[in-house]
């Protein structure tokens, strides 16, 4: 899962003299990296920061680690391709927010009943690694055909479902349009960055 910006500068080079054209590969590589937010050109801006901002807007309380979970590969003047992609562990679960689909796994998938189950500040099941059952009143069972984690109430009251177990979970909504965000940002930013980097390259090459 990645966005690549390749050089598309045929129109940009029209009218340039030979000296200016010689500086284009270096300027293009710098512009690609600046657009993606890679290396020395980052300066707090770039597509990586735009993705982080959009995650906070579009997703339900993403963890800070998730908003920074990118791998990067710089463009060079000999290879005018820069890469910004999601690290595998982030891509593994974000793909359902990007592409939708059906998530399934070997074990049951625990899905919290939000109105009944206390979640952590990121909207996840608190203390999940130590077990889903917390305290003497909680238990795993099947009631009226529904299997999950239940909590016993006062005597005479029916147990409350906290977490329901699913064989699979379907994601119909696609709140995080990874590709559209990347393409729009690159289209709106790259040419401006290329103009800036070419001016810098011509100035230092004189």
C-alpha cells in the first residue's frame, strides 16, 4: 500500500535552455521528496503530515503511533521515484478503513458494545492483552444464541453484553481515502515544489 510520485515534467521543461535542463533531475528529486515530506526537505510539511491530519479527522481516535506509521524511500536524480507507504502493521488494519471488505481470522473477533463496554481513549478494548474478562462479574458465555463477554447485573436482572464475538466483520464504510488524499496533495503541491527547487538549483549551480 503506497503512493508514488514519478516525474511528470515534460510540460515544465518547455522553454528551458540546456543549462536549466541539466538541473532538472536534481530539482525534480528534491521536489518529490519535499512533496512527500522526506529527508532534508521535510520541515514539518509534506504528504506524511497531511495523512496524519486526515487520519485524525476521518478515523475514530487513531493512536499517535498510527498517524506516524510510514516508511519512506527518497527519490534521487538517477531514480526519480519517491515512495511513502504504510508500515505493514498499520496497513494490516487500515486497509479496511481504506478499501472496506470483510475481516476474518482463525480466532473469533471481539467487537465491543460501545454503550456497555468501557473503552480506552483510543476507542479500543482496555487491557485486551491481559484478557477480555475483567472482574468476577464478567464471563464468556452464549445467551440466546449470542456469544461474547457478559456482565452479571443485580439479582433478577439479565446479564449485559459487553463484547460480542464474530466470525468475521464487514466494513462497508471507507472513511480514509488514502489514494485520493495522496493524489490530490501531490497534484496540488508538486509543481510548486518543482518550481522552487529548480530556482534553488540554478542559483547554486551558477
